[in-house]
C-alpha cells in the first residue's frame, strides 16, 4: 500500500511516498523491541564506523551522479549519548536563518575552514560553536562514508561518544532547539520512508522519518540510513 502527501520544505516542494521497510536481519543487531536497545549495541556501532586508520569498507552511501562544480568540504558530528535507559543521539533544529538550512533537523557541523586539521577538527569546532559541547566531552570513534548533498557539499560524518555530565549551550542565532532521540528509533527501518524534492528543475530522492512532530530528512536521514546499513552488513 502506498500513501502520498505533500509538504513544503523551504524552497523544495516535496512529494512524499511511503515505502515498505526492509527489516530482514535487523533484530539481530541490538534492537529487541521498538523503543528498546540492548547493551551490546554500542559495540555494534563501534564495529560499524570506520576509524581513522581502520579498514576501508565498501561504501554503502551512493554518491549523487549530478553535474556540479567542485564540492565544498564539510563535516558533522554524530553525537551518541549513553543513558541508563539506552543510547540516544543529539540533533539540532536550525533557526530560520535564511542561509543555514532554516528550520531543518541536522547534526551539528558545517563547512571546513582552512585552519581545520581534517574533518574531525571541523566537526568538533562546529559542534562547540553551535551547541557549546566541548571536545573534552567527545570521544571520536570513527567515520561514516562521505555524503554528497544536492546543495554542493561533501560531508564527512564523524561519530563520537559523549561523556557523562556534559553541558550544552546552544547558539541562539543558529540553533532553535536540541533534540535527543533514542537510537532504537533512529535505527528502525520501519520509521523511514522515501521522499523527493524538486528544485531548480531537477528532482532529488532522499530518505525521511518523523519523530514526534519533527521531520528528519535529506542528508541527516541519509547518514542515519548509512549507519544502519553498516551495522547490518558488518562482517
């Protein structure tokens, strides 16, 4: 059964089409029931991400085959928090700043600067600037495959575990809200659907999901799907 609805995301008019989830093998990788995650799932995440000098796995996140100028390097932090109730992930809701993904749900991060010593430095710098989370609270454990966006960025997702007693101080000019979501929800394929966006006369496809009243879509959802795929196909 297919349902279709429409939503206006900024400059993109989106046609939303729900897709059948592919759940085969998922419950063998830490998820026991919806909303519940087993204690060993953290180690599955360790195994799924690519550490700085670790083995390269076959990229699972396919690049967009689109004509464009040179891509702009950027990095985001995928912040994983270990709570007594299970693992969670921190996301930000952007303010209505006209040039920085207004109103979207994203990971903290941004474009690289010349003074950054690689994507880890970019992700940590941007995270501290945006949500006030210092690098002393972040244990970088690896990377996901670089993600190309249709806005012209090549984004490196840096995965980090957040230490206890961390404090956040979001920049009100960039961040409207910080959202903490259970990983069991984010890594459940039943929560995802496919979507498409038409902009500048071209149509782009992407993943999306809805958590409470927030829609997570585009590059952020794509990176989450890539993390899930790595956890499933780690061998």
